[in-house]
C-alpha cells in the first residue's frame, strides 16, 4: 500500500507526536509498504532515524500519487483536503484534541465536520468525537516492547521515588506539570523519604522540589529511569494516548492519574489494578498519591506492578497495530463508492461517454462528504434526474431526503421541462425515504423547513441565483449543520456568486474548499 503522511504547514520536530508518526512510518515500511512523509520544511526530528523518504513539497502537483494520505495534525487537514484525488483516501489520524491550535467551535467546523476518514489513537478521543456525532476508528501506535523492559533494579526500600514528565508553557499547562510540583511539595512537607524525579525536553528548571532531572534521555537511559521509579504521576487533562505512563507501566511501575475526560489513559489505567485514579481536582490528586505511597509499605505496589506490563502488552506492539491500520485502510478503500451506470436515465443527452467517465471522479466526492456528515435529514436544491440524490442515499440509506427542483428545463435541460427527469428520479429513489417537491426556489423567501442537517445546493447556476439559494439554505440548516455547493470551479457564475456570499456571511459560517472534478464548497453554519 502507498501511504503519505502529511506534515505540510507543520514539519517534523522533536516531540511525542512526531515520534509516533516516524515510528509508525518506519514500521509500515518494514512491513513492505511504500511510505513517504511530505512536508514543507526540513526534517528536524532526531530522536530516532527516519527510514522513509521525506519530501519537501513546494508544488501540490508534485505530491506523489498514493492509496491513502493521512493528515497528522489539525494544521494539516486543510492541505489534505486540497490535495488532488490521486493522493487517495483522505484520512486524519487524530492523536490529540489540539485546543492550543484552535478553539472548540473551530475544531468542530474545520476538523470534525469535513470529509476525512477519521482515525483516533485512544478511547477518550473516540468518545470525544462521538459526543459531536462523529464516528471514528481506534488505531493505537503500539509500543517498543523490546526497548522498555523491567530490569529488576527497582527497590521497595526508602526513599519512595515519584516520577513524572516535565513540560513548560502551553503543554505544561495541559499536562499539569504544576500539579506534580505542588503535589510533591505538599507531600514532602508531611512525609519523609519521598523524592521527585522528572525528565523532559526542556533545560533543567533547577527547582528545589525536583531531586533528579534528566533532559532528553536516550531510550536506554529512559528505561533505566522508569525502572527506578516507584510511582508514576500523570495528572494530565488533555492527551490522546499518553505515552510516558504506559512506558512506565512496561517496567511494572503503577500510575496515579485523574478522571479527566482526556487523560489519555483509559486504555490501561485501571483503578486499584494498575494504579489509582483520583477525582479531577488537585486536592484529590494529592490524597490519592498519599494513599499510593501507603501501598509502598504494604506490598500492594508490587502487586499492582505485576499487572501493569501485562496491560500494556495487551494493547499490541508497533507491528501489531500498524497491521491493523493497513487492514482498516484496505477495507475502507475497497468500500469506496462506485457509480452505477444503471441509474442513468435512458435518453439523457448530457450523459455522453466522456461525461460518464467523469462521473467516477464527480460522485464519489459527494458520497464521501455525505457519509462523513451522516445526516438524518437532508435537502437538495436541484434534483434533475436524481443522480446526486441516489449517491447521497447510498452513503446514508436511512436518512430522510427532500429534493426540490423547479423542473423548468433551464439548468437541468429539456428533461426538466417535460417532466421526464422528475419521473426518473422517483423511479431510482423508490427504495428510500424520499420527498420530491416541484418548486422554483428563486420565487420563494423560505424553503419551509428548519433544523436540517445537510443541504446540497445545485440549482440555479447564475451568480444571483446561487446566492439566493444559499440564503435559503442558511435559514433552513441547523446551527452546526452543513451546506454543500456544487460546481465552484466548473461554472464561473457559481464561483462568483459563492465568493460574494461567503464574504457577506463570513462572521456566521466556516467554509472549506474541497478539491474535486468540479470543485465543492462545504459550509458550516456557526450562528
């Protein structure tokens, strides 16, 4: 399989997110797949060697063709959507809720409500997306079972060694580094023989509460570090799949975490088995650490430790998980929509052999967009003979579809005027929950519907006409719902009208251009 990992507009650097992708890319290449990383800057990642080609892209036309392209972060979603269809299935591997990049409403409109095949790395991210009505598939990156191992050097004699990750700035805030420092200070003032060890990528902060600090440890040094820690502290509030606690557990070190929604440890931190889970407050976190220190003296710590490594082993190695990724991608590529020529109306003069060959590029885009939006009810302005309607209903066969068409022959051709298009649409859409309405939307001020999930605008193709239809669609679609406009790059009048409307409504909507045969604009109503 040919896979592109997209780092355009962000680049490779020394951080956990890049480490995940580099190790995943290397593992996939060893499994025999054609893997490339595309970026707009030089590779600055040095933690492990990159064993796949790293291509600096200045021209989208020079991006290699592939079976799949994977957006690796929020900043790479737009470029993934903009890349040509020859780059394959457009995916997004969501490995963190990147609230430091954009606010919640922007995440919903620019990241969730766009037509990417969504993969997440953890239970907590899957559940977070599900709250917003978005389906996703869990693929974890896997672990280095041969590099992080128990060394048999951990002691259960005083001092009790607490371990934690050190981060500063915005990442320190979401990982709650200050909670660790304040908790250790509090506990040390009341309990003798407790030490705090930390590692991180920043220079040594030289804080009195930290008894040992290691900067940028090698894998060997990090393994030794984990093997000497008795209790790992992880109060983080915003992770995908939190790596350091899992690595600590591979050395049989139990964890103290919190009940934060995005703790990133739901896979492996099991209360009273592999560690303790505090309430999501600082005071509860301190009390839980104190309770865990009590287990140090009772022998329960060793008992928990024995369960820790088994729990992580159950999540699979890098090789195991990358095989799952390939299988998932293969299954979804094979399920890609295929346009059925049998739905073409006999006598449709526009359905020339050349045009039919173009349908293979045109309708799968609409299918994928609708499948991602997963509407319960949709409206289409401009039904013609029902080809798009049929496509949308292949994507979401259980939804309610409402089609509105003037049937006047102006934009769909003579078949609209004589009624043959409408009759054919009714025929091919019989198996579904469909309502077809004869109405010229240019002659009404409202569609007569509200709280619609998804609206496809493909009616009047004049500049003024498309603006009017967009006004109608905006009033009918629910807040958070989406409008899809067709023919952006195919008909100049449509492009002009859409751009005028987007400028007028800029404060109320978010828009994403989708590269396709005719160009699509996906618009989310925010207000």
